[in-house]
C-alpha cells in the first residue's frame, strides 16, 4: 500500500533529531532509510529534511473567543424596530434606524432603555442586522396568488404602449395601477379586489378594495385613490385587463387630462413597480385568503389608510440606479433606502403645496409607529379569524402569510 504524503512527512520528521549532529556517513544512512521507506529520491529527501529544520510547523493557534459586541437587549430593540417597519432587510432597515429610534423615544417606548443600548443598535451594519434577525425571520414564508387579468380587446389602438425601459426619468404623478384578486384559490363566484396604485418616481403607494372588477366600480375606486395622493396625477399606466382597457376609464382620464398608457400583453415587467407593490403592500398585509363579504370589504378599507401611513411615511425603499450586463452576469446598483415622503420632499421640493407639506410633516411627527403597527395587526387578526372560521387556515401561524405577529411586537402599551 502506497504511503500518503502525511505519512511520509511523519517518517521524515522522526529522523530530524539525528540530522544536525550526524556525521557525513550517518547522514547518508539517514537518507537511505528515509528513501527506502518513502520512495523519495535522495535529493528530494535531503530538501525535505532541510526545509523541516529551517521552518518547523508552527504551534496551532489558539482559537479566539468571539467578542459579543451587541448584547441581547440591543438585539431585542433591533427586533422591535424591524417589526415596527414591517420586517425590511438589513440594507433597507439600517438607514431608517435613527429616525425609527427617535420616533420610539418621542412616544415613550424607550424610557427604560439605556443610551448604550441605543448606540449599539445605531452602530449595526446591514450585514450584522441580517445576522441578528435571522432567528426571528425563520419560518416566515410567502404564498402564491392567481392572475385575474383578462385581455380587453377594445380600444387598444387608442391607448399607447409604454414599456419598462420608458420609466427611467419620470416626475411624481405618473402611476402604475393594478388589481389584486382575493379569491383564496377559488375563482368561482364573486370576491373582492384591491386596486393598487404606485407612483414611479417616489414609490408612494395607495390601495383601496372594491367589491368587483366592473368598469364603473374600478373607475370609482381610482377616483378615491386620486384624492389620497399629495400631488397631482399626470398619468396612469395599466396592464391589458378589460377592467382598465375600456371606454369608461378612457373617458375618465381624458376628462381630467390624465395620460393613459398600457403595457404589452404577457409582459408583466412593463408594470414592474406596481407588481412589486402587489406583493410588498397587498399580499404581505392581507395574504391570499378569500374575501367576499361586506364586513371583510369594510375591514380591508379600514386597513389600507393605516398601511399607507406606514409605507409612505416610514418604510425605507430602494430605487434602481443602474443595471449593467457583462455576459451572463447582471450587476444592479440601488440608491440608499429612504421613505417615499423623504424622497418626495428631497427630490421635488417645489412640487408640494406648503399646506400639504406642513400636514405631512406633522403627521410624520405625531404618528406613533408602535401604536400604528398594533392597529394594523388588530385588523389583520380580525381578517385571519374570519378566514379561520371558514376553514381556510391550515398552516401554523408562523408560516402564514401575515408577515409579522403581535408576539414579535410585544404587548400594546395600556393607557393609564
């Protein structure tokens, strides 16, 4: 059986003690013995012995104990900030930590937290945040929805196409819109739809739930959504669904001097911004259950104004700055995460009316993030209870589509 390299080195190392004081004849005998056992050439054996004498193997390094820079109280505070902002990743959470901590302190949630703990949380990097939050995220999974788009054959020639490449440089006021069906996996019968509208430039998103996808109902919902945006609506962009491609919505846009465009059939990336919000705003908040009763319609429309406050005033969002392709590799660069309100005020300071600017800043200052999250969770709990009574919930609570539970937020602060 041929010796391994480690065995040959061990045999050679056993002769090292004799080599320094050995005579010429004795060194020759040592080389003969090593070569006979290892099969090495004499020159190679001589070089191996000299190398071992000149550079003996260093002693094994003692393993250094990891330094716990962040204690458990800092991780608990980080988890509270993460849950209050609806669970963003580290790159989105880290730029918003200072503002979030100021909000918690302003509303009395940090009265028993030491300054050193707050300083630890502020000093965390995005990578550290992701590592520390990994146990909390375990088991939170997403579901999968169903497309309800049915092509509208009329008026396509009257509504211009607009592809994903034409959304690079737009001012606030150009919206992408879409409908999200709450069928719960069963397309039979009537069920509610959530109309989602997001501004391309700022990421400002508003949502309303309507009882069906009828042309007049969708247009009425869009009329209500228009009033919720803090800036003038200059254009809307939809897919090719018949709920949008119709005479009623075209007249609605024409009468208000709103540009109406559509994407290409079977190219959902032409509506990439609103498609992403369909998941991050609608599905993450109300999931994939069936909602078809008047009570559920009322609960959903109580939920969306609260979600709007959270998403538009506080939740940090990133925008794609550049995308380069080298062969099969695609490299994307994003800007620093910031909320839609901050992006709106920073990038287009003259767009907002002074009254609206003051109103939004006051709302941002006075809103308690923890209380807002609890109010959202209360409505989500009511919706989940209705789904449970129907027998729709079969998974454990942690793997359900409602992303954050009350257990991760602590208990609601009781009024004294």
